[in-house]
């Protein structure tokens, strides 16, 4: 991935609050067929000392456009990268992918895991 994730200081690190980000135009490529995959990535997190800067997040998500990656791998990689960037108290990533061949898929990953 070429785009780096940027953060900014949490304006209220003393308070637990949730940030909910939707990326409704997520695109990647099927690693088997090379065809485009479409979906929505939803990011819900309670920030620690830093928050995710949205412009850098947009460019980070765009980097998946030409990457051949399975839904499960993409969703887990997004969680790993965002946790590494901003060290949230809690984070859930939901990948809801458009139906293909009559099958739709959602992948949910959580930090900290159980």
C-alpha cells in the first residue's frame, strides 16, 4: 500500500466516545478472476490518544482498487493497519460486499479480539 494513514490528537482522550466512518464505495479486485469487487467498509472505534485523519483514510482505501485480495483478507488487513496507525481502545471493521452470483458476504473483525 502506497498511501499512509495519518492521525491527529484526540481532542477528548479522557472520554470514551465512538467514531463511526462509512466508506460506501470500497473497491478491490477478485484475486481469482481479476474482476472488480464492490462493497462498503464501516469503521467504528473508540479512539485512544489519536484519531484517524479522513483524507488519508480515503487515499488508503483507494489503494485497494487495483489490489487482488479476498474479502476476508482485506477486512482483516484494514483492521490491522488502522490499529497500528491510531491505537484505538476498541475498533470494529465491517466489510459488506455486493452480491455476486446470488451470494453476498459480510466480514466483521474486532479489536481487541476475544
